C-alpha cells in the first residue's frame, strides 16, 4: 500500500523491543513532514479521539460484527 503512514505502539517492553527489531529491517523512516504531522496529532486537540473511542467501543466500526 503506497502513501505516508505513521504509527506508534505501547506494550510490554520485551514485545515492543522485538517488534522494533522486525520493523527496523522491513521499513524506512517516515518523511519529516509526516513526523511533524504525527506530533501535531498527538499534541493538538483530542476531541476526535474520544469520539472514535466511543465508536469503536460500540462496535460501529468493527469489521468483526456481523
């Protein structure tokens, strides 16, 4: 899939370290403007985060609901 993406993970230190070793070998770093966008998303208004959390919690966006 083409395009610019940015993500993060939180979890058990050992698991995250293993994920990092795999990721380091399979991807390259995001461009500087994608990194800046990620910071803006994390430090900017968080109104949409709560709205999306509620949608996921209610199953509105679940591909597993049937």
